C-alpha cells in the first residue's frame, strides 16, 4: 500500500462540501486524551458554540460522534417507544429514512406525503393531526437535500404543539446555511451534520433536545434500544458537572475540526452566514437562468445552499458530471429517486459558498454545454 493522496476537487454537490483549510489544519494538531482537562474545556466551548448557531439555550446540545444519520437515530431511538404513533412528513429521501427509523423502533408511522420538490404542507399535517389525536411526535426535514426544498419549520412546530405532539427536525443541510431558530420556533429535538454548511469534515452530528423532548425521554417505559446512542449514557460524558465518565472514545481530532468551524462561524456571525448563502445562491441562480437552466423548487421554498436544476433536454447527465469532475475537478450532484437523471443538485454550502466557485461552475457548464 501507499499513502492516499486525493485529487484536489471543488465540492459543489449535496455534501460533503469543501472543508476550510483552517479546519483541516486544526484536525492535524496533536491528539490528547478524551478525558484530558484541556479537551474537556474544548468540549464545553464546542457545546456553547453549537447552542449559539442553533439559537438555543438547550443544555442538552452536543455533537454525536458519528454522521448525520446517527443524529437522526439518536433523536428517534431516544424519543420513539414501541407503539408510539409518529406523524412523518415525507417530501424526499430523508423523510423516508425518518419513517424507516420509526418502524424499526416498533412505532407506528402516519405518513403525510408531499410531492418531491415541494415544501411540507401545513394543511396536510393539520389534517393528519386531527385524524390521529393519539399521535405524540411530528417529524419532518427542514432542508430536503434530495430536492432543495425548504419547509416552514416554525409553522409546522406550532401546529404540532397545538395537538400535543413534540417535534423532531432534520437540519442536516440547513444549519449554518439558512435561518434556523430552535428556541423561537420551539423545535423539541433537532439533528444536523458537520459536512454541509459548517465547512467541516463529515462524521459528526450536532443535536439539541429541549425540555419537552427530555421529558418524553425521562418517562420512557422501555430502555433506549441503542446502547451507543442512549442519551442518558452519552450525557454522563458530555454534561457539564457530570462525572465525565468514559462512554466511548471521542473522535478527538475531528472535534478539533468542529471547534475550529464554530470559531469561524461565530466570527462571521450566524446571520451573516445565512446572508452569504442567500447572496451566493442569487448569483448562481442568475447565471444559470441566463443559460436557460430552470429550478425545480419554486422561489419561495428554495434552499440557497442546495440548487436543484433541470438538466437541459438532450444533455447526457452522467457524461457532463464526469467531464466536470475530470476536466474541471468540480463535483456537482446527481438527482435522486424520481429525479435521477432529471436534475442536478448544485451545492453552495459553507466554505464552498464563494463567488469564485460560482464563476468556475458557470463557466465550466457554459463551455461543456456550448
Ligand atoms: N438528513 C439529510 C437532510 C441529509 O442531507 C443527510 C446527508 O446528506 C442526512 C440526513 C444523513 O447524514 P449523513 O450522510 O452525515 O449520515
């Protein structure tokens, strides 16, 4: 075997996005013990930083030592008990995974379905809430990466609470890239990922649980089925004032990376980060539309960090993406599910959300499609 030296790419797909060089160099710093007092104080700062960008005061806010899917499983496995009725809103791939989580935990999933590319419909959710007064949880994806559609998390959470349900929200693609206010919108449990708009490496999932979610966890009749994701145990390591007992070996250097990402995003300001993503989206949109390329999602529900556009007629999807990768070192994403072969997903996430990347992408597409 020889050392692996990856090609240098520009990552403008649905994630992972480009990792900032400061984060890469932070991860190369010397590994210390995960119970070392210096590491523990970095953990505390990391939690504070996450609270700031989630816009929450939730004490139970921490980075799960695994990718976004583990954050998803943390929320579902801690909050769903066998026979619990959970309303799952599906408007793309990641809503389908939520349903899968519910059924594997022995819960009963009630599906609210919307077309791929559209936001979750509040009216349909209300209908489901009325028809299922025994439901206890509503779950939905804030930013559907498979389509680039954004749902109105504030309205959906408000509705759920009117019918005595708590909410589980997927913010893997939204955190850092688009407005997200956990406390103000009364989100009860949320999970995200580091590999999208935080400019960091894949492999960590920030989560936050509010009081309603903690209460549901505390009155469980059955133990959490996953030992690794059981927050009662994880908190013994992550909580301030807790014994900091060994639970698993934290991914020390990866957490240096997340810490550095938070240092950078706090310096920029979370609202400024949202604005940067929006402005860059507009720049890309204008360039694409000038080339006659159209968006899948209507303007109101469009995510600035994930631009889903229709592949022009007669154009070979696979060949174009291969040319972008081979000749321009530029990665854009393919469509998924019903949109496979029909759309491209162009990400402008975190450090990749920069003017020079937009110029590269537009000029490369112009050359290839000419
Ligand atoms: N949820 C959404 C909306 C995502 O976009 C992704 C990944 O792309 C995930 C969950 C799963 O995250 P991971 O791939 O880090 O496990």
